[in-house]
């Protein structure tokens, strides 16, 4: 009789355990769609980020990304070709400069830009083809080709020259690397340090 009761209790315990296990399995099954959804979202996010990065790289023309560069990249070109002229020092000493920065010819700005790039120690811009072309008023387009670039890409910046307490100052309005509109952090950390020597050279010759 005791053995029967013992077996009955064991059967009840086993049945109870089976019930708990089945509940746990069902609970796990109910969570799986949520886990699969999260995994799918992660995969989609990774693909989207990777696609965006590939698009940006293709648009800059820094590297030729197969397929993408055909739709994302357009070879940049200056608004017109500017031949280098007198250096700013020669321009000022010649008595032509009347104190208005708007009067500085684009040929002088171009030779000053090229000289500054050549002596700055930078190696990623081709100073031989760099130029500055006046757009309107104080607006200037800086065309800065990338050195040894298979895609013939360039940095094109629209800037303003203005008087800052008797010194020439420069403000970048917009900037493109190839076909990609560069963010402000790139302008501040990469572009401005590259063209600052040209502005410094202009100011030195004003003294």
C-alpha cells in the first residue's frame, strides 16, 4: 500500500514537472518571434549603415566603388580656368591694392593659394591645379584637386573673404568633396587647416 502511494506521488510529481517544462517551452516559443524581429532589425541596420558609407565613399570620388560611383559621383570642375598671376606681395608693392579685399584679382588669389599649399607640407591636394575664381562680390570658389586620384575628384568650396579688424578672414559657405556635401566638422578639422596658410600669407603681406 505504501509503495502504491509512493508511486502515485511520483507520478503526480512527474506530471507536475512535465507541466512546468511544457509551460517553459511554450513561453520560449512565444518569445522567439520577438527575438527574430530584433535580429532582423539589426541586420537591416547594418546593411543600411554599410550602404550609406559605400554611397558616401562613392560620392566623394576618393575611391571608385563599383556600380555605385556611376550614380553617386559626378566629376567636379571649376566654374572657369584661372591662370596664376602676380603674387600678393608683388600686387601690394605695385601700388594696385587699395585696401579692399574685393579688389584682389583671382589670378593673385590663385598663385597665393598654390604657394601656400606647396609650402604647407600637405600631400593630399594637388597644388599645381588648385585655383581661386571669383563668383560675385566677395564670393570665391576654391577648386582643390585631390592628388593622384584615379577618379579626378576635387574639393570645391564656396567661401567669402571679409575684413576682420584690418586682416583678411575667410568663411566657408559650402563645400563638396566630389559630389558629396561635406559636414561642418570636416570643414573645420580638415579643410580650414589646409587653406589657413594661404590667408596667413595674404595678411603677412599687408603688414
